[in-house]
C-alpha cells in the first residue's frame, strides 16, 4: 500500500497544541515533540509550557508559532 509522506506526521498545519519545550536547536529555536515528531518553536526556551500553532509540516519536522 502506498503511503503519502505528508500523512505520516502526527499533526496538521493550522492545528493548535499545548507542548513543553524540551531542547534548543542550534539556531536557538525551542524544540517540542508530539509523538516523537520534532517541532521547532522560535522564541521559546527549555521548560516553557506553551500553546503553539503548526505553520509548516515537512516530512521529518515541523515549524510552529506561539499562540498568545
């Protein structure tokens, strides 16, 4: 059965999630994970508990923004 890569991510663009920032990327963005899937969240630091909106989903990771 053919599997579409865009459907393998456990999240969708435009969705909002509550996450905890677990790591910091080399570029300084916070890193959260949902079901092991990496999400880069600019403007955060380790330990932050934040609400994020998924902006862009790629095959191995996603980018999100903070929701006020």
